[in-house]
């Protein structure tokens, strides 16, 4: 009846995945029996990990030699643990009690095993990223950072999910009406339940109390990411970066997501977010032209969002820049490259010809922005220098 733990490539079509932490705790403890809740994906798998969400399965773990009662419900699993560390799991399948293969899972290790050699996951485990804005861009940024192995996230957004959000947001319909920070927190923890997630569901610059709290939180972070959709919050996060000395990334989209920017700010090195803001917006309007809205009452929407794929293109560029900065923070040799080109312009739709709709496309251009002496935020002497072939600033 004994079966070695962490069986790989078992013969059963339906498999059980169990938290290695839970198993070790029981194995090394003194209890004779213990119960855990998890998920039964009917006919496909059982998952017993510390994940968010409504659980529909249970696992009763007992020590070898104790009386075992098997349930005729497929959602209830019995696991027998031997003194030698063996594990045998049993559940009802097709009207009979049968043994099922089990695999121990360590999310903080196993989930990132294929990142080894591509990304310094251990470095990211010690990093904290502040995400201001948990909408379509922010939710994608949070999910991708979780997949990369980030150790701690601070999520800030006062809004709740509404039906029109769903076609662009990473959270689904089951999260309607929830605060975006809570929906994104569950999304992140479903990828790795051991990521530390702090949420703040107030307007970060709405009151002096909120400003003070946000400022204190930002000082504990390694990188600030602005994915908001209001000018006040963007300006505030720029000031937050300059005041704290923390690097920041500002990711945003233009009308209909036909283009977007990812701008890095390194206090004391190059331009801040406001140095060339008007120039960037003016040039973006030239590139994008006048794109017709798709609804009759679109006049009520100052900037109509684009489709998810266009939005995600900008979000993914922001994530890649974030990973570059985070890994460079621990490497003196890597810092110069991360601080070189601090503006990426992403184009996701060609300007339409007269009488025709624009077509989807994808291109990027990179620029180096130096600080402007006229900037109200940082006020240092600078000029705008392009670091790539002309596309935006000609």
C-alpha cells in the first residue's frame, strides 16, 4: 500500500497535487489525523494548496495503522502517511475506491522551475513592487510579476469591477462588484500563494491621510509602477518617485489604445514623467490621427479603451522594463543599461486612410529623455535626445 511521495509521471489519468508544506508539517507533527480543503476539478484532478477561492473538496490525512474510512464521494480524499514518508491517496472513482497518484508541490519553487537560467527568480523574491492602478494594465502587470517570481506586491486602487471592465481585465465575471485590489490579490495568490500582497483601496491622493499612508508604503518598495488612468494620480506618483528616490515606471495608453508609452523615471538621472509630457501627447496625437469611436454616446467617454490585446502589449513592455530594473538594482554592472533608454513608444494600430479603418499592428521605438529645466516637478537642465530611429519625435 505504500507509495513514495512526489511521484512523477504516474499512471493514473486523474492526479492529486498536495502542498509539500502541509505534508511535511503533518509528517513531522504529533497529530494522528488532519483535514485540509482544496479543489476537485471533476474527472481531471484534485488540488490541495493554500489558494484563494471557494473550495469544493477535502483531504483527510491519517497516519499508517489508524482505522481508515473511505468516502464514496469523489470530492473527499483519504491519504495515509507512513513513518518512512510514504504517501498513499484514495478516492472514489467510477463507483469504486481506488488509489490515485499524488505529487507534492512547492509553489515558491516548482512554479518557477522553468524560469531558471532565464530570470533571476531568487533576486525577485526579495523585491517589492508598488502598483498604482489595478485596472486592465495594472492587473496584467501584477499577474506577470507574480509569474516572474516577485516576492511582495502593494496594490492600490479605489475602484470596483463592473461588467465593461471584464473584456480587458485579468479577473473574470465572478469578481463583479469586488474591489479591483481584492480581485487582483486573489489572481496573484492563485499563481503563488506565498507572495506577500498588501492592498490599499482608497484614492491614494484623495486626502492628506491617504497621501501620507501611500508615501510611507512607497518607501518600503523597490519599484513604483503607475498604471492609473487619471492625471492627478500620475502626477502624484511622479512626485512620489522623485521624493522617495525610488525608480518608477509609467505605463499608459492613448485614444482607443492605438498607441501607448512605457516611461521609466530614475530620480536624478534623466527626465521625470512631467518633463516632456505635453510633447509626448502631441506627437502621439499626430501618429494616431482621429479614430472614430464605436458607440453613439462615446462623447461621454474622454478616452475610449481599446481591445485587450492592444492594452496587454503595453502592459507586457512595462513588465519587461520592470524586470530589467529590478534585476539591475543588485548589479552595478547592469545598472547603466537599465537606465539608458527611458521611454518606449508602442504602436498597436496604423493611422487609417481617408474613408478606411485603421488596421492592427505592432511596433516599438525607444528614446532617451533627459530632464527639462522648465519642468515644474524636477526642474533640472536638459534636452530631449532620441535613442532610436525616428518614429515619434521627428
